[in-house]
């Protein structure tokens, strides 16, 4: 007899606890929202900044109701900083997702970072057997750690749920099947590829020469410096860690010279103009600042300035290519994100151009030549693809 009673007691316990585990307890819609939100809040530290990012429910009316009620409940609990819904909707438009639709975890994290939330809430109101169920979970933005989850059943005849869902309430449309969403760019990552262009200034020179020059007439000791300073337009293709740029620019030239033949000393400055094609290849390392939309990047690379035309005091040189030079350059740039895909790029680069061939053409090989330092400043708009 004792064995029979013991066996019946064990079966009753299994049925009681097993049923409670397998099926979410039924509550009215408002009580279910309160239960889920309260249970989630127990896993969130006091003072945490929290945002209800999305609640999928098949209809925007039900989704909006769930989101607003959860926000109000978190506010009433009074232990958290709750992000205002208007700020969330602005971020949702920028990231091109709907708060009432299905949102993948990565996009939800991006939204959380953008608005400064430490913890985000996502979930759904969905069919569960013959009834409905609210399920939600909280995710830590940094680290993508799931901090907690909760659910509660809602009867299919709940009057508030029926009024919010409208006709056909028992059949909440499930998310349409389709290919897995492409991996979104992490906020801390610069775009994989972008194109853009702008304007800029390029200043410096093509080098200098000095020595004892004798071309049949002994000029004695001499020196000459050639400077180029111009403005122009440039375009670029950026591959996150590498930037290739091409530009056209033109401006003024200066020819500064001195000579001393032991009897007399002369000096002078002559001016002219030039037009050139500029090609640059930069290695760069973008570092996210300001919540992941903006980037600062140190850069170092090489370039070539192909001079297409140049004149001195109105005299146009027949071989402008002799003024062309290679250069090395290094500096820093900054991308200021205007939207998720459009940014303003500025850069400041110091340059060193190696001496142009023109000096050997003029003075021969028995002279001293050296390159020239300069600066390159650029401003432009880029579009990440």
C-alpha cells in the first residue's frame, strides 16, 4: 500500500512540475507584459542604460503597444535609465530597420551602441499552440552577452490582444523565410569599401640644386630652388586599410636662384605656373571614435606627381615631365560620419619629394641635388558601399 501511495505521489509531482515547465503560465496581456519586464529587470544592474529595441508581433499596433508598455514598466521600476522611444525611432531610420519587425542581434547591438544603451531588449508576440506567448530577452551591448530571458502565455481570447491584433488574431504571420541577413558592419569597423572625392591643396617643391657650375662660363657657386604650390580636385577608392587617390591640380611655380663667381653676386626669383596629375597610395589604420560613426586614421604611403605643363615667366618648357617627382608622405586623416553611409573626409599629410630630373638636365651630374618638404591638405565626401 505504501509503495502504491509513494508511486502516485511521485507521478503527481512530475505532472505538476512538468506541466509548469513545458507550458508558459497563462496571463492577461497586460499582466504578461508586467511579468516578463519585471523578470528581466531582476537581471539588470541598477543605473544601467536600457533600450527596448524591437518587439515583433505581426502588426505594428501590437508591436507599438508592447514596446510602450515595457518602456513604461521599466520607468516605473525606477532603477534604470530608459532610452526615450523617439531617440530609438531616429536610430531605427538611420539603420534602416523597423522596431515592430524582426531585428537580428547584430543590428540591435548597433542600435544600442548608437544611442548609448548598455543593455537592449528584443522579443516577440507569437502563436504558441492554441494561444499566444510573449518572449523577450536582454542582451549586453558590449560583448553580446545574453543577460536574461523571460516568457509568458496569453490566452487566445484575451480582449486587449484581440483588439490590437484585429481580424484574424489567431493567425499571427510568422517572419517570412528567406536567406540569412548579410553580416552588418560592426560600429567599430570602418567601411570595407568606399568611394569619394573632394578638393585640396598641395604645396612644397620639386627640389633644389647647388654646386660649382661651369658651362663654359664660370658661374661659380650657385643654388636654385623650385617650388610648386597649387589647388585641385581628387577622387579616392578606399579599401578600409588602403586608399588609392588620383587628383589634378595646378597653381604657381617659383624659381629662386643665387650665384657667386668671386667677382659678383647675383640672385633672383622668377615665377610661372604648372598643371599636374597626382597619384597616391596610402596605408591607413582607422580607429573608431565617437560611438563608432567617426574614425581617425594615421596614414603613410608613396605617390607620384606627373607634371603635365610648366612655364617660367611665360616660357613654356618642352619637357614638363622632367619636373615630375616621386614622394613619400605621412600624416593623419579623419572621417566624420554624416549618415550610416556618407562621411566627410579630411586629411593632413606631410610630404617629401625627391629631386626632379630637371636639375641634371640643366646643370649636369656634378652638382648636389636634394628633395623638398611640403604639405598636402584634402577635404572631401565619401560614400561607403
